[in-house]
């Protein structure tokens, strides 16, 4: 059986190689491909928390665009509950 990792989108199958899937903005921002975090919990952005070097102008623009913070996809969404025993039988 071909191995695959849903959360990292690294599929090792013939289908994925022939028909690769594209990422979407939330996934690029760190959300899992399940896309089940709506709305997300906000956290203040950390300048050293990104894989880029920010100019002061870029950093100030980010802070202006997201004055309440950015999504923290490492935490469950607001009011998000575990799915528990979903699909144990079908």
C-alpha cells in the first residue's frame, strides 16, 4: 500500500504524482488539510516566527493588516470540539 501523510500533503501514490493537489492560503499559513478550524484563535505575530527576514516597513504593514493578531493553527479553533467516534462504523 502506498504511504501518505494527509497533514503534510506528501502523497506517495501514482494518483498524486499525476494529479498533484494545490495548497490553499490557510494551509500555507499552517492549517491542516482537514480545514476544520473556523474561526481560528488569534495570537500576536512574532517577528522571528516566520522563515523570512522582515523589513520594518513589511512588519509594520503586517501589524496594520492584522491588528488583532494572526491565526494560530497549532491550537484548536474557537469552540472547536473533537469529533470523537465519528465514522467508527459505516
